[in-house]
C-alpha cells in the first residue's frame, strides 16, 4: 500500500498544493476573495429584503 504525501487542494481550482499553503496562485486567491465579497453582499441584501418585508407586514397589520 502506498502512502500519499501530505497535501491539500486549492479551494478554487482543486490543484494539489502543500499543506501550509492556502491557494495555488495569487489568481486563485483573488478569485476566492472576490467570491467571498460577493457572497457577503448577497447575504446583506437578503437580510435587508427580509427586514423590509417584515416592516411592511407589521405596518400593514397596524394600519387596519
């Protein structure tokens, strides 16, 4: 049985990288940073929409 050397995979492209490295290149790091920023923006937008719908619902019930 052969032993596989310690390694990780790049979270963006899946290439094999050393265990102490997070990304295989600065390009993959930039792509991941952009994805995380976009995901955070999307989460905030969804929370804002939910909050807005909640306020609209409360106001509509109070105005009856």
